[in-house]
């Protein structure tokens, strides 16, 4: 079994509605995102998935979040754009793109800062 990891990042603003603390105010983060894909087999040339393909897919998703007020995006109209909900969103979107035999998306890790991260998996 192999686990392939690819990272990306994006900068965006958000505020947490209903939160009793400073994050209820508009603020921003430079988020870092890591996706992990487990693959059971290698292809005929010894690869799991081309890193470039996974990077392309992940960047397509993070580009939609970059330099946005996340609360204004349709996906976060009815839920807070917390790290938890952002990670789940990225997981669901990546899951639609990773459609390779013997490989599956296993987790998305997202960092709000260098010291705080969260992992979403199913």
C-alpha cells in the first residue's frame, strides 16, 4: 500500500457566526491543505498517480477559495466556513476527481496556522 500526499495553499477571510470569541470578527488565514490518497498498486511504469494530476485537481479547488470571503461562497451560505467544514468541502470535491482504480482519497488535512491543523476523513 502506498500513500501519496500533495499540498496546496490559499489565502482567504472568514468569520464564525455564533462563535463567542475573537473569530466571530472578520479575519484571514493563509491555509495550507494536504490531501492523502492510498493506492494498492503501481501502474506499468511504477507510479501510483501522477503528482501533477493530483496537484492540478487540488489547485482547481483551492483556486475557488483563494482571496475570497468564504462566508459569501455558496457552499458556506448555510454553514460556518470553519476549518472542519472547509476540509470536508475539499474532501468531497477531491473525491469527485480521484477516480482511479485501486486508489482512493483517505484524508484532507488543513492548517489555519503553523501550529493548528485538522484532518477530515471518512
